[in-house]
């Protein structure tokens, strides 16, 4: 039975089609979710894609967090639903308080678009279990407000709890504190990442196939939880 990954479209989403394609290539059935519809239609995981939701008015992701679909996603995420926020999706997760910190204007004040090396720091999340700890991957980054910031206590807590999922290496494209490119919540089911794994899933269009690991990871996590539930039911 194929797992169903929902991809949300907000007004101004740009990468929803790319995220849907990446999920399909990984082997998932894709369900397109609309920002105004609170029904998640029985999906097993959700991707919040990149783009400029609501034109980045107010703050990036600040309006999108109030979309009807987000109320359902927040509740489901707190109940264990795997959620991946990419770029603008990461900003939305922070605005919705599913993840700590905030994404602010790049320190150099320029939009940055390039292929970026990352080091995977945590493989204990629903979205990174197919990687190995310390693995270096290459995926595109494209943002103007991708600088991750948080107070020192929060940063220390993220480090101590192993919740820094990936760091920029060989250069920091936006000035993010402690070179943080991706973080997770305490449970490991919610991940926010500023670079774009969905743009590194095909040889023809990406700098690598490294981004595919995020999508195959969640399918592996879902398969494991399904198998565990079935085993529990047979005891």
C-alpha cells in the first residue's frame, strides 16, 4: 500500500509542483492540499513547499500560518504527523510555533541562489533516517530571508538535544546562526529546512540526487510505524 504525502498550495507557492514530483519519484502517492481546505484527506505526511506565500506580506509565512489547512496540520503534527517545511515552509513552521526561532533577512541583504553543501547532523527524524550521520549532501539554496536566528538558550538547547538536522558547510549562504540549515522538533516528526531537497531528485535538473533522501526517509519511517502498529495489533 502506497503512502500518501500531501503537498500544500498557498497563494504564492512556487515549488509545490516540484515537491509533489519529488514525493512521486520517491514512491509516494501525492495528494494536493489547498490552503483554504482544512481537510487533510487522509494523508500520511505533509510537505509545506517553498515560494512566497501571500507575497511575504507582513513577514514570511506569517499570514500562511493562519490558513485553515494549517490549523489542522498543527494539531496533526503535535499528534505525530510527519511534516516537512521547505524554505517558505520552514518560515511557516516557525510562525506556527511548531519549530523555534525565526528566519530573517540574509545578512548580506542579497537573494542567494546556488548549489549548497550541507552536513546531515541528525538521522533521528522522520525525514532524514535514510542518511548517515555526518553525510555531506549537495542541494540548491534560493532565499532572501533564510538567516536562522534564535536566542542563545534556544540554540544551546537545539544543539544539546540533537535537533540541528543539517548545517551549511563550505560557506554559509545567508548568515544563519551556527550555520544551521535545518532543525526538528522534539519528537523528530517536524523538520524545517531552508535549502531545497525537491530540486535535487533528478539527474537532468539537479546538482545531485541527494534531496531524494528526505522523501524516501519519510516513506521508510511511515512503513516502520505501520509495521509496528500491525505487530502491536497481532500480539
